[in-house]
C-alpha cells in the first residue's frame, strides 16, 4: 500500500462526504498528535454539493486555533486574511479556503503548541485530499498563501519573493497566483515591514480579482 491518503479518500466528490472521511485518514502520522483534521470550507460556512467557487485559497496547515475549532483560518492569520479579503472587495462567499496539509503539526514549548512546518513526505501524503477538493470545488483560480502551498503545486524551486502576484500555470490544476502567508505578515519584525507586506498581499489579491474579470 502507498503511504499516502489515497486509500482514505472516498470516490464521491461531495464536500460533506469528504469532510467526514478526512477525520479517519491515517495517510501519515500527523493525525496522532492533532485534535482533528481541518478540511477546507467556503468562508460563509455554506454547505453545498456543487458550490460556485471563484477562488480556492490554500494555506499551509491548521494552526493551534484551527486544530481546536476544526475550521481553517480562524486564528490570528485568519483574522488578517478576512480583513484583507474585505479590503480587496473579494466576495467571501465565493472563496473556498483550505490547507495543503489537513492535520496540525506542532511541537511543545512549555504549555504552548508551536507550529512546525510539514515535511515533504507529509505534504505528499496529504495531496489526494487537496486533489479531491480541487475536483469538487473546481475553482477558476488558486491563490497559494505562502511557500508550502506554492511549492507543493509549482515545484520546490518556486520563489514567492520573485514570482508572487503573477499568474502561474501547472499541469492538471487551475491557474495559480501565489502570495505571502498571512502568518508571515504577522511575524514581520517591524511595523514598516508589516505594512509593506500587507500592501504586497493586497496588490496580489487585486491581481487575482483582475484575472477573474477576464
Ligand atoms: N495558517 C495556515 O496555513 N492555515 C490555517 O488554517 C491557519 C493558519
Ligand atoms: Fe491524512 Fe493529511 Fe492528516 Fe496525514 S495530514 S493523516 S495525510 S489528512
């Protein structure tokens, strides 16, 4: 048997079915230390078997809050994402938000659970879930938030710093625009850095809306 999620992914391309099934995934070891799997969702929380989705936003993996609440981008990074989507006039009901890896990888630091970047093996193992989401949601455009999502779809040589905001093509997936990860923006060392990053992020989101108008 291959060491990935494929044997756990149901054939049905229906979001609620996939979302239930991901809780039973043992495609890699990350389920062991996580509270639950966090599947993608429409930001409105709307359930629909055939959603009409313009953008699929792909982050890295659930964080501490997401792991506890079972929903993507509900912690500090999610708050920033929400604000920026609003500012960019992106209709949130048309945005499906998910992660490259569905279980939280962390290491303890005192009482805190500190985010640990998923390994290539885990990213690869979790890919069948992302593929199932893409087949179900069929977005017109993918927006990759940060290097993990971007490199998993565009290859390990892809550099956000060089190519953010530009439409990328990869075989078998919708067009992709990569941009900064909201968590990276929150980690900026100075206020000036953070403001600059937010500007870049908003400009990349604007590129996304421009693309969708075509
Ligand atoms: N960071 C991510 O990449 N995804 C989340 O869901 C939350 C924080
Ligand atoms: Fe399955 Fe992905 Fe969770 Fe690993 S991280 S157990 S592949 S859902």
